[in-house]
């Protein structure tokens, strides 16, 4: 530890550790994956600090905590041998984060780390910033404006650092790029026995949407599906057996699935442009012997609004970059030319964690004509698309009434 004269809070902790390489952390070119950087710097960044302060009391949620609020990772293309080790070196220091008015915004701990091979070639780098805070329902009481006395470091560090805010990353006042004035939306009506699980079956004005907090640009609160309890089941039998049952049979006409590995949300693959969903959709359509004009209804797993837009493009219902205009003008609303997500989807009906099941149930009900006020007339073929495992699993199913 390097000590600063006069202010013990300005001391910097230098750390050097050696970490073994884990083969799954290497890309096809044997370079370190961006998604793996955090594993190699974690011991240097967190271990030394926790050795000094002790672990937080998560059982009682009392005292001061230092959650991670900002990361900046980078990697090079240096090929690595799995049998070798990597050297991690850097330092951690305390600092103040100031607002635009110069007032104290946070007390922070910054760690800057470099990952190198044994012969000194840089493999990756990382900057991590933690801030001091308290668990409290009142945001004002969460702020920590002095270092905890038990650290023995005085009141405040003299160093200052910058941590990007949301306003730094997203231009303030930026309006949503796609706006919809159509007041009609799909939702479960009073005639449905599952009405009691619908917590969002009412219209949200555009002003309410834009006033909602930005969660992850460009997604606001109402761009994200609900969290609720739900359950469902599907009975699957041979077609010959189904024709003898009391209700009209609904046939699985085509199905395709594909899995790819992102490992973590920090993966370097482009989830939007990996081509997997497009190929899966074509395969399901080919197996069903249908084309786009044969599809009467579409159900897309809407964990986020962007999933619907990506699905429409990748499944070939519109071109790349055209989905925003495609859904406007009431096109996907009740009575529109392109009915989809007729239950209201995960955004307006429910989301119990595996929304592919409710999509199948809604599709079967639509094909049997059991949906009352939200029934789409003349439905014979329905395409469903669902995904999971952090955008690593893709499934497309086509249900229909057959000939």
C-alpha cells in the first residue's frame, strides 16, 4: 500500500496476482473473451478490499455497502495457451465523485487493472468503480457523505474521479423514435377466466410511457414485461388420437429450435444480428410447408418491446430496420391487418418466467375460436416464436388446423 502524506484516505492499494486460464474463457482464436475479464480481475479488485473491511452483513442489511456501479473492459487478440497463467496488476484507491455543481455525489472506490501474459503482452484491461451506500427506503439516507469511522481513514479522500451518469450516455430530453397514437391494445377481456392475473389490461397514454424511468437505453419501464405468477399445460398426443377428442384438434405443423452460447450478458456476440432466428424461422416454415402469406396470427415472446421488433424482422415479416414503421398505425392492434400477441403478451398480460407456454395456450384458443372479444376471425395457421437463456435459445413453432 502506498500511503499519502496528510490524508490516509488517499492511500492506494497496489495488487499483483496470478490467475490460471480457464479454457471456456478463450475465443476460437484463443484470445481472452470480453465476457471473461471480470473473472480474472475479481480477486485483485474485491479480495483485497474485503480483507480490509470484512464482508457486508446481507442478512440484516445494515451498515455501509460498496456495490459495483461502473465497469469498462477491454481485450486484445493475443493468443493464449490454456496451460499458462495470467498476471493481473493494478491499484485500487478511494475518490470523490462530484456533480456538475461541484457538490459531492458519491464516495467511490476505483480499481484499474491490467491483464498480461508472463512475457508482458497485454491481454485485457478493466476499470471498476464501486460507490459507498446504505440500504434504505429513503434515497436521501442512502447517500454516504463521510467514510465509515471503523475504516480509520478520516472523513473523505482528496482524489476525484468521473463516473458516467445516464445523462452522459443518453442525450437528455431525447424523445422515443417510434410513437403510436392508436389507443387500442390487445388484452384479456372480462370474458376470460384468467382476468384476475392481468395487472396491466388498461391503456397507457404516451405521456405516461415517456415519463417512466429509463432502465437501459432505449428501454423504459413499460418496455419491460411484467413479473407475475402463472401456470400452464399443454397435452400433446398423436394426430389420429386427437381427432377423437371432444375439442377440435390443433396440429403442430412445423417446429425448429437452435441454441448458441453467449455464456453471460457481457458476451461479445451481437444478439440482434447473429442470424440464428432467421434460419430457425425459415426451417419451421419449410417443415410446415407454409409461406408468410399463409400465417394468420403471430405470437412473439415479448420479454421486452425490442424482442417483438427483432422477431418481426428476423422472421421475414418486414425488412431490417423497418419494424418500427411496420407496427405503427394500428397494424398490430385489435382489428388491424397483422394480429399478434392477442393475449396482450408478457407486457400486458402476465409473465411467470416461461412465457412460451402462455403463447402456445393463446394460440390454441385462437385456432379453436375460444377467445371471445379478442378472437381473430378466420385463424387457421399461427406462428409462435420464443427464446430464453439470455438470448441463447431460439424456438419457432407453427400450429394450425390442417386441411
